[in-house]
C-alpha cells in the first residue's frame, strides 16, 4: 500500500500538493481541519479533502473536490 502511495506522490507535483494543503489550512483550518494534523502525503490529502467536503461551506467543498481531482489524476 505504501508503495502505491509513494508512486502516486511522484506523479503529483510536490509544489501543487503544498499549495493545496496551504490553501486548505489557511482558509478552512479552524472550521474543517481542527481534529487532524495535515501532512503532505496522499493519505493525508484524502482525509483533508473529506474533512473539507464534510465540515466546510461551498468554497471548502470545491477545494476538497479539487484535491480529489488532483489525486485521481495521479492514480
């Protein structure tokens, strides 16, 4: 399983992943990510996307969908 995640991480631009993570934490950290510690990994990004879509407003939901789309492109 870890090999698959590492392989997917190689295909996702590290800069793009950092940008999405920073946007999620800065814009929606207190509302959506209060109970997790986001890390720049595929597994963590999946959790972040789920949290954004579950606890956030429409803008958070859209960012969560964007994160999921980036992860799907890498798979």
